[in-house]
C-alpha cells in the first residue's frame, strides 16, 4: 500500500499542479515581502499601544486600535500623546510603503496626514486583514502530525506519502485505493500476508503504467488521486501559516490562537517543486 501511495504524485494532473502558484503560496509571499518593510515600524506601534493603555485601549487588539486611529484621523478627540505616537507609526509605515507620496507632501502636515491615512486604509489594514484570512484555517494538530512524518521522506518516500495522505485526505485516499482495486479487473490493492515482494513490485508497476496511460478504466483512480494530492498541497501550508500567525500575534495584530512551534517551513518536496 505505501508503494501505491507513491503513485499519486506521478499522476499527470498532479504533475501539472504548481505549488508555487497556489493561492496560499502567493498570499504568504506577498505578506512576507510587505512585512520586511513593516517590521522596522512596529516598535512605534508598540509605543502607540502603551500610550493609550490607560484609556482602555491597547493590549494588542488591532481592530480596536484601527477604530481609535480612524477616529483620530477624522479629527475626534484623542489623547495628544497617543495622537503623536500613532501619527509617527503611520508616517513610518507610509515612508516604507509610499516613499514618493511622503516626498511629495514635504513639510505640509495636512498632506502628510492624508498620506498616512491613505496608507493605513489602503495598504496596512488590508495587508493585516489578508494575513489574518490566510491563517484562519490553520490547524495546529495537523501541522504537528505532518511534521512528524518528515523523517520518512529521507528514509522511504512511499512511507512519507501514505502517512501524509492518511492525515490530510483519508477518505479520498481510500477512494483512490478502491478505484485501483477495481481498475481493469486488476487487484492492485494487495493482501500483504499472501503476496511476495516481487509480486507486489510487479502489481505496482502495472498500476503505474495504467495510471499514466490513457486507460479510461483508471480515470476514477486518477480523479481520486488528484483530490488527494490537492488536499495535501493545501495542508502543506500549515508551517507557513504558523509563521504568519506567530508574526501577527507577537505584534498584537491578531487574537492569540494555538500554534505548533517548529523551525521547519516546508517539506523538501514542496521546496523542490
């Protein structure tokens, strides 16, 4: 059965899937690229939080801080110290994300304030909201379970694949095996207790040939395998989403969630695709 699992990534439709083009990959790349510019500004955000903690704000509640900021931008009353700290933060953000607009505003305080507001509403807030949406389906238990299978890839890729598919797509993987078991009347799902290693190797080779050919009777297996592989690619986002979530939480930009702590980002297979 592990050898059959290793056939899934070889299915033509799976081969055509490009991990680098998946939505979670492009969104996370966009976040990290923006965050490289934003991270130097975050001490100023922390300073702002500290100024309005006595007023009942702060504490890492980003949505509340945005509301407070919006009121300030509309000219409503705010503690002067908080106004200054908030203005410094968003001007720092604008300097990173809209340097040309900052240059054009020069020393005009109203123009600078408008640049800061535009940057807050059109750049910073959407970036943070998109990052929060990205990690909304993060699953710490799945992250941990997948990481525990990582050593299998170096030892036996077949074990790696079957253990991963059992975690992320057990029903779809069962359908794949079932479809193989009825493909062209062949019994690809072998009884290990009564099948020699040589017979297993032969059966897997025949199954692979049928899967990769135009054999129409193998179409159900191909479709099931495609579903399995797509779910695995989606689940492979967990390590990256953990990094994004930790980044947001550590700066008070997201309500705390459980995150599996790991220093591994992606399986080698993903990195090499």
